[in-house]
C-alpha cells in the first residue's frame, strides 16, 4: 500500500531522534523498543488521537512528561 502510494507515512524517526533518545532514557527501566518510543512521540505530536495497544505496561508512559496518553485496549489490560 505504501509502494502504491495508497498510504503515506506521516512519521519519520530521523526527524525526531533527539526526542526519541530522551524518551528512551526516561523509560530505560521499562526497556522500550523503538515502536513504543515512536508511539509516545506520535502521541505528543497528534494529541487528539488515542494509541491502540495490547501492552499493559504502556499505561505508565506519559506524553510531554506528565500527560496521560489516551489508550484503546482490551478490557482487563
């Protein structure tokens, strides 16, 4: 779909390396992967959108250091 230009990517990690590095340092005890860090950063950039996740540990993450990230996840997660 990307190749056929039906979908375009609005997020480029290269444009946010310093912010991703800061998030990695902040959450190093949770050992986040790059995808998790990108989701946190995108939540900062697009605050009107929720993050869809199955990761229950994601609830401790904050955007802009203090704001709860709105999540969509299955009940009990």
